[in-house]
C-alpha cells in the first residue's frame, strides 16, 4: 500500500473503526457493509473494512463519491443524468435495507463549494429524483428497520476550518483526536468501546425519562428563538442505542449527545434563529432564521439572499419540507459543546447544541402504528438553535410547565 501520513496511531484507528462496526452497527457473520466516503476518507475507509471482515462480514463495498464528479454531472449532464441512479446502485441500496445489510457514511467535506455555480433548481431536481428512487431505504432507516450510522473523518478543508492556525497535517490530527474524545474512545474512557457504550446508556435513560413525562408540548426560548412545539399522545423520545425491528441495535450518529423526538408536524409556531453556521452541501450558510405558523415555515431568511435561496430550494423540493420532523435537546454536558468551538459540520455541531430539523421525522418516536403526526417528507435538514441561554420547558397534558433545561443543564 502506498505511503501516507496517518492521522491516528494504528491502535487508536482500529479502536475507532471497531466502535463504528461492532458497537454502533453490530456487524456479524454473513453481513454486507456499504461504506459511503469521499477520496480523503481512505484511511478510515480501509480501517472500517478491516474491522468488518474481522467481525465476519461477507462483503464490504466501499463507494467513493467524488464531489467534483457530482458537480460535472450537474453542470454538463443531460436532463436524463439529473437524478440518475444506476441499476447496480439501486441493488446495493436494497441490500443495505435488508436484515443482513448495513450502511456507514463518513462525514467530512473534502471539496468546499463544489456546487457553486450550479443552478439551485437543478440541484433540487437531482435530489428529488434520487430521493424517490431510494425512498424505501430512507423509510427503513427512519422506522428502525435498517442499520446505519454516520462517523466523521478529517479532511484538509474541514480541519482547516476548525483549526485555521495549524498546518494541514497537524490540524487533521487534532481534529481526529477530538473525534475520539467525543466518542468516548480515549484511554481514560475505558477499554475498547466501553466508554462509548456507557455514554449511550446515559442518553437512553434520559430519553426514557422524557417519554414518561408524556409531554403535550415544548417551549424553546433563547436568543432569537421563541418556539412552541406540539406533540401527539404516545410520543416517544429517543437517544442512545436504538433497537431495530429485527432485534439488532445501532447508534446512528458517532458522536451523539442528543435526545430527540418528532413533533406533530402541524403544531409548531414562533420564531427561530440559528446559533451556528450551517454547513450544507459544500456551502457555509450564516444567519439562518425564520418563522413558523400552524406547523409551516412561512418566513426564511439568511445573511445572504443566495444562501437563503440555496436552502429554500432544498426544503421546497418536497411539499412537507417546510414542516418540522425533529426536535433535539442537548445540554452543557456535551463534550462537543464544552470546547466552545464551531466544527462547521452538522454531525458535530448538532451535538453541541439543541436543534430542529425541517423535513422527515422518525417512525420510532411513536408508540402506535401508523405513527401519527410524523412528517413524511423526503428531505431532512438539521439547523442548530441552541446556546447556553436556551431554556427548554415541557408542557404536560394538563398545561403544567416542567423545566427541562435551565442554565445549560438538565433539570429532570
């Protein structure tokens, strides 16, 4: 294998890969694992493959998607190329949605602004067409019938955003160490993935407490945010390990600090303001803010009109894209939040602070079937609205207000 400068010592890299493969996906004998990555993710891609084969996987399919190839298709391809999905890719996604399949997506943008200059409507059409073809996989994931997770890996661009004063290699190594810390995979966290699993159990206990409260609503109050969110009866909160219909367990985000649920898609009102820049499809969106009325986003703004239009083109690609599918609470105990640093990546930033998501909700957040009030959109976009000043208050069916987060800390 060609020489390269590793970002982590071999034992630390193997520990990270094993936590992804075994602790978060439960890969076992006979499974197929699909890895979605970019070219700069090769070090982790190989480590994940090694771990999966050691765990008994029959096949590991590493799908390396180059953002510049995507740009070429959208700029120069015919209309038939927009939203095109090959027959073999469709078969791959079918395998991933099955009981012996699993998917890991590696996050970490390698090409900033790769969609700059591409008409927003062409991007939206591409997403809409692709989403319809793989809607079966998205439904399986949201309804806890398919294993998947997302984990981060540093790139020159991403690490340079987080640590602009360091040289590229030093910045990437620093960011890789952060990822291990956030996933509780340092030596002081315990052997192997024990620290990660212990952390997941803490989140699970917290989500069960929230579920027992049987809240009818949630009030979020913070700088620029005054949201009232409604819930249907039988709403469940999730967080930590998730048990799938076939008995497998998974942890869909590495790292994670959140407990979350899906609100009633018709019952959100008030204003919100993002407290973090939104890193979205190679672009950094500043100052995103807006207003909801009767469950629907009726006003959307950003510091740049082009950025606002870029986000709007995505959420408007589906008729339910302007309604909420998720609300997630994170307190000041988050290791990510404690750094006081913006990570310019949703995987990390959404676990530093409370957030909401436009678009699809989660079927597993309901105790009944079919899941009432869950947004069925094909889109999903997380935006961070949390801060140390954010207060979260639950409202029970009798109208009693229950403090959930005050002064940055959980009160339950």
